[in-house]
C-alpha cells in the first residue's frame, strides 16, 4: 500500500522508520520544514518527499501533527486525498478529534479511524525518532463509525510495525483510561518534584524516587493542552488519587495501624491480581 | 576483619554474599532459623554459622533483623560482644533506633554506627538475597556520636561491598529525606492502584503506569510499621504532595492554562537542574 505520513516529529518519524524497516509498504512524508523531510529521505525513513498533490496516491494517511492542526488540514486539503482512503491520527486525547474528523472525512469521501500509539518520548522532534519506539507497545484504535475492514487494516499494520497488541475502544473510554494511565502520572511527577526535599535527594534516593519523578521532565506547552482538553476525566482521577492519599495520611496521622494495613493490603491484592507482582529493586 | 551478620533475610543475606564475593573479610551468620543459616553456609554466603557466644570474635556486627528486635538483642547479649567492636544496623528509619542503640552499646563497651543501605526488594527472605543488590546504590551512615575512625571503617566497607556512594547525616535529616524519596512513593503507588480504572489498564498503559504503580506490590505489615515510626516527616511530605496535586487540579479545573504551564515549567526546571532530564519512553 501507499502510506502518507503528515508531520515528521518523533511519532511521525518513528512510524516512517518502522514502516520502511519492518514492512513492504511505500512511504511518503509531508512536513512543514523541508529540511526535516530531506533528512528523513536521506535516512531512508521515507521513500519520497510528498507535496499535498501527492496525497491522491495514498491509501492511508497518518496525520501526525499537533491535534488542533489535524481538522484544519483535512478540511482544507480533503479534496486532494484519494477517494475512499483511510485517514488516521496519533492524538493522545480522542473525544475532541473524534467529534470532528469522521464528519469532515465523510464529506470528502474519506474514512476516519482514530489511533493512539501508546509510546512516546520526552523529546518531540524528528531527531528523537526511532524504528523501535513501538516495540511491544499497545496500539489503541477508536473506530468512530469506521467500517470493520478499515479497522482491520489499521490493526494489521500496527502489528506489522512491531506493536505488541491492539485495543479497540470508544473515545470516552479512551480518554477516561488515559487520564489514569498517563495523565495522572505526569501531574504526579510534577507535583512530587516540587517538594523542598527534591533538590537534596542525591544520596538518599533509589528506584522509587527515580520512577515517580521520571516524567517531570515535561514539555509544559504540549501537556497543558493535553490536560485541558481532557479536563473532566482528569479531574475525576486526580480527585480519586487525592482522596486515597488523604485516607492513607489520616490512618497514619491517627496511628490506625489496622486501617493502614488494610488499605495497603487492598493495594497489594489489586497489583498482584494483575500479575505484576514481580521482584524489583526499591 | 571478622564480620558477624545477625539476621539472614534479604538484606543480611545480600550483605553476607557481597562480603564473601567482594572482600577478604571473614563472615559468620547468626539466624533464628537454622535451615536458612545452613543454606547460607552451603551457598558460600557465610564462612561459619555463629552462636551468640561466637559474637566475641566479631570486629563488626551487622544487625539485620526487624527494627524493634535490635535494641532487645543488643541489650540482652551485649556482654557477649567483643569490647570496642562496632555495632551497626540496616533500618530504614533512624530517629527511633538512634535514640536507643548508642546508649545501650556504650553501656556494654561497644560502639554504634547507624547504617541504611539504600537498596531493597519486594521480597524479604534469604531466598531473594544476592551479592549484586547494592551495586551502585547509596549507603547512608548516621554516626550518632560514633568516632570518626569507626565511621571511616563502615564507609570503606560499604565501598568494598559495591555501593556507589556513601552519605553521612543525622537521624532527623535521614528520616525527613526518606519520607520523600522512599515512603511517599510507596503511599503513592498504593493510592494510585486503588482507582477503579486500575484493573482495566491493560492496552491503555505504558511506562508511566508501570513506574508509578511498581511498588504497590507491598509488604503491608513491614510498611505499616515503617510509616507509623516516621509519622511526622511522612505526613509533612504527604501534605506537600496533596497540596501540589490540588494546585494543579485547580488550575486544570479553572482552565487556567498560564498557571498550569507555570507549575509544569517549575517542575521541569527542578528535574532538569538535577541533571536527570534523560530521554525515556512514556
């Protein structure tokens, strides 16, 4: 198939590299900065630098630009796409994009399938892209009314690219789960390192500090947008966390060892039940 | 030197294995269960199974039993120890042990140096012990009035055993820092997995979930004791965290993107300032 990737940042660039390394599909790349597109061509990450006019050759278009840019781009250039082609994206939040793209695509005779590859980096440019970024990760698909055939196509490609699993869901369920699995840990890491103890941690810390603080090295502009565009689910999860932390704090404050032990045991049983009770260093 | 290790659990056992693997010191082990001591001898982790009477041969005694047991043991058996020998421990909380042991040791003509090797596992028995457990970790020393010579001795041995650094501090500073670096992440992991979303995370999660939830696989009996014996510093840190989380939640709730971006930027600058801004997967 002919694949077009619009936006060669860390995700678009990694998709391109995975396509050319692991599949037989033909890949063209369209990027605002021509230098980056040239670099991608030189690296063998893409077979061809695409113009908007070339989009008529693509069977699937992967939109890998900033979220707010996607609807605008497809709205303005949809007539240039091949009729019946699949348009997909890589946005981390789905309710908003799925409220617009299916309708815009339909109007232009295209089919939208929402995607969220569950891998990323704390760098966002093409330089940081790598063919192996997705190895073993989950590829979430949000069909938004797309045909089973198109969903299957996107699913099969994900497995070709090296993803470990696919997962089909609704925009609402996606955003609720992502609030828990990804957004809360980022808010948490940033809240944690604001303690006055943090700058003095060397010598006193080990794996626990390292793991909780890791993603505090955040791109504050991107994540401010991501947090605000998933406001309700994120606030719900933050309130659950703050409430659970407060329960534990109160049990400690009241020397209520029975209550504290019960809470910790409940946590252990959940974690063990998920088969994640592996040995690891503190 | 002659080394005695009292208590061959995961820490005592790992110390024994590191001593026999990496140093020329002679190691004897004293353990409540004789089977474990025999296993350690068979493994070559110790050179000899010790009786209490053998303690008179030890130049340094590493007390690796449960915290509340240590004072009792030294109180009852201090007369059997060699006069002038160094007694040290591996407790994760120091204010309490340092309020008793220096005085008990002095009364018996021994010298106490508090220790906290910053490594551990989510398993607590000899079976999980390994010579490499301490590689590159920090070894915290709490002198509690011990002579410089004894502190130097303990410090040098730590480096022989494979620790990456040593750090000398007071019991109060130790407990304040440990509340932040180790105890808060454990309370946090347990609070996090109590979200109703947790059991459904598979397919929606990646590194962020894995890292925050890792230590939820907790020994609730041990950690209830550790939390309650460090109540004040831990509650102070939990309140700081809850407060920071609430600030971020409120900025999100009020759509205050400027405020949110500022908070996240402050976090990033702290993390970057610590030289920990490495690339890693989300």
